């Protein structure tokens, strides 16, 4: 289905673009949804802070993993790309 929206001459490039779009949408959604719920007074400020802290911790762990794997001979997190 994403190929219909991200079609180009190269089939592989369409899937790569679609995966980047979906990853970006998921990353924005993990912060945007709790922010909207907080603005609508559906969740408390503490729940919003916990969600933002979880996103920061997950992002920090991915950055740390990427940095540590680049220093070793493994080739890094993005070596397969």
C-alpha cells in the first residue's frame, strides 16, 4: 500500500521513503498524543512528564548504543544501510 503513495522509478526507494514517513509519524505521535491529552485535561501533568521522560530515555539509549557500537569493530548501528 505505501508504494501507491511513495512511488518512483525505483521500487526500493519507495519503500524506504514510506518507512521514513511512518517512523517520523510514530516519533511525533509519541509526544503529540500525550500533549493533546494534557491540553484537553484528560491526563495529568505528571503523566505527561512521565511520557516525555520515557521518550528522552529511549532516544538517549539509542544514541548511546549507536555511539558505543561505532567505537567497536561491529560497524555501527547503521552499517547495514
